[in-house]
C-alpha cells in the first residue's frame, strides 16, 4: 500500500543515499533475476531493504578488493 511504499522509500533514501540511479536499477535487475533469492509469496519493504543491504555489502567488498589490488600495484 502507499504508506508502506513511502516508508520503504524513505528508509532506502536515508540508508543508501550514496547509491546512484544505476545502482538502484541494478538492485532491481538482480532481484528480477533471483540473485537475492526467490520471491515465493509476496513483496514487502523488508525484502526490498534486504536486497539493497546485500547489494551494498557486495559493492563495498568489490571496492575493498579493488583498493587492495591498487595498493599492491603501487608497492
């Protein structure tokens, strides 16, 4: 319903303010592909929030690995 959509949107904007439109698009594309698990019953704010959380962790891990790689190149 509309209040749940507004609440979920506000939470996502607050917690993932650093995401670009491309990141948000990728989260939803990954969700459609089932990369965050199957959607058996319904779609709710918690599931959507968890998609963003999982993507943020993956994104941070990739950035960390890239920084390590660049650090090794500089040494």
